[in-house]
């Protein structure tokens, strides 16, 4: 392994440890722990401005079929990272399903542009190191609004650092090719944001306090996804729009 990669991994691991150490438990009786609210609100506004600048009227003018292909391609490239986290979580069944999904979509699906695995019933399940930390018992920590990436928590922010360091393509591909996979995954995130722009406007931007609504919906969805909240306490505002 190149010395430069070793240094990057050591720096990423050190930063992740610092972030994990900051993940304090929520105070008793507090469902939303947001000690950085002033800064978070500022970044929320900055992210909205960035979305408007980058996406513009994408939700109205761009072809949804093209967005779906971009999203499929980038999402497919994220599957190996999910497999790594499945194994770290001791969930071999999920690792096997995600591996099969990646293999089928990368071949029959022409590099992930299409989703034949989904039509075969292999839908897989996204995972990340934030979920791995949850499985290992790390506290959620405070809510944070990240530049570009949007709503998160201290635990998930630490997980993003580790996911970047453990990206399988970092070790399998040369620098330029690896950078291309990162760009494709970022493009997929933009395509997904454009795809659901109208839903975000309806459920977040039209509320009395868009920041608070965004925070609430993210935390509800994330905790439910991780199994921290049961279905009876969770209302998915997007459920009626799922294909």
C-alpha cells in the first residue's frame, strides 16, 4: 500500500476517533439534541442557496429518465462500501445480497446504468459506517448540518470520514479512476435531490420552520432506518410516493 494512502488512512482514522469521542448521548428526555443550532441554521441556508445554484429548475426541465440512470450508476458504485459495512456489522446475509446485486447490475445492467437485480427481487440495502457505529453501540451525538451533504449527526459525520478512507475503489483503482467513481456517486446524490425536489418543497420548504422540519424528518427517518424507533412512532411523509 502506498505511503500516501497509509498517511491518509491514519489521518482519517484519527479524525474519526475524535468525532466519535464527541458523540455524547442525548440528555434524558431530549429527543432532538441540537446544541449547534445557530451554526446549523446558517449551513441550512447555505445548502439551499447551493442547491438553487447547482440544480436550478432541474426538477422542472431535466429528463427524469436521465436522472434515474445517473442515480442508478452512482448508487451501484456505492454498493461495495455497503458490503464492507455489512461485514463489519456481522451481517453476512446482507453482504451476500448486496454483492449479488452489484455483480448483476455491473454486468447485465451495463455498469449499473440499469437495475435488473431489483427486478429479480435483489433490492439490497444501503449501509454506511454510521450504521456500523450504531451497531457497535456508539451514541448518535448531536444533530449537525453538513455543508453540501445536509442533515446528519455527529456519529454519521464520523462514519462518512471512515467510509471515505475505507472506500474499496481507493485500493482497487488508480487515482484518476477512483476520483471518477467519487464524482459519479456525488452526481447520483444530486440526481436524487433533483428527483425529489418537489417532495422536499411540499414537506419541508412549505412548513412554518423549514430548518426544524428538515431536522425532524431526517432524525425520524434515520432512527427508524437503524431500528432505533418502531414503526408505530414513525410517519414516513414520502411513503405514498414510493414506486
